């Protein structure tokens, strides 16, 4: 792993931060991009002897992504793994979702991953080696009410994942997605602050009876990134949801199995 490089978007907090830390622990050299400087992530990596470069910018801006890619390649000379983690949510009934809000969610959650995949994927294809992991959601597999923009973006991201896997798998670049269930992150805290749902709403629905942690998701990402552990996995959407998608039991039946 000493020469391998992983690029992570949205690395200032939550899943992105833990993924950057874990991949650094596994020996990857790290490139980070976020709207704000991921100072805590950088400090955590460097304090353990890891190598990291970062860029502050908007991933929906093509110029910013090109500058970020130039920084990574000038510093490391390669990029082996791209983790498209950055994302935003928007909770509102569909009829109350503005066009601007809908478009912004799609730009961050779907357009930007394509932009990053195209820019970094071009060099991966030239090297005939690479792994792209898109952070989708169980909301990319099923509908969750009051999340029209978010659901559409994550469904689209899984479609993009499968399309790129079909086009690029034979040229050495694998493309997969992870589909987290509810994760205890800053995004969850913000969403819950609106009073839409509670911890009990989630833990009561998940067979394992808890939220995911950022580390749960980061370890799934690390597995899909590793071309020795997941060498023949391509175009897959891996649910990391504690059994959410598997359990069709009604609530009282589910809770009796605890």
C-alpha cells in the first residue's frame, strides 16, 4: 500500500473523515477535497505519520475539480482510488421542494461524482488500474418520503455506478457503490433537528437495533477499494444497513426478535 493513493470528497466530517483516516491507517497516501479545510482530518492523519494533501473547493465546479486533480497528480503522480462521498440532503414534501433546492442536491450528489469520475477515471483508464467507490444510500434502492431530491440523486448515483462499471471494468477500473442505512453523523443531527424523526424511529426499524457508525461504512469502502480483497466485484451496490432492506416484518414482530 505504500505507493497507493486514495482521493476522498467531503472529508471534513462524518463518513468522509473516517474513510480518510482508515485508508491512511491502511497505508494509502491521501488526497482530500471539501468546501472547508478538513483541518481535523488532516491533523488525525499526520499525527499518525500519514501523508495527506488537501484542496478547499466546490466539487460541482469543473475548474475546482481539475485544480484538485492537478494537485494530487503533481504531489503523488497517481490516484488509485476515488471515493465519491460528499453529499447533501434536503427534507421536504415533493410539492414544497423548490427547483433550486432540487437542482442543488442533484449537482452535489450526482453531477459532481460524474465529474470526479470522469477526470480521475481518465487517468485510471490510461493506467488500466483503479477503483471508484460511490457513497450512495438505501435511499438509492428504496423510497423514503419527503426526500424527492435526495432519493432521485442516490438512485441516479447507483445507475451511474453500474454504467461506469460496464464501460470501464474491462479496462482495469472497477466502479462500485456502498448504500448506507442511517449513520450517526453531523448530517443526521441536522436532519433530526427538524423534528422529522427520532433515534427510536431508526433503531426500531433496523434489525440490528442501532445506527451505523462512520467506521462501519468506511470499512465497507476500504473493502471495495482494495483490488486484492474485492478484485472481481464490479458494478455492485453494497447495502451497509444493519438489515434494513432485508426485513419486511411489521414493527411489533421485528421488536419481538430483539
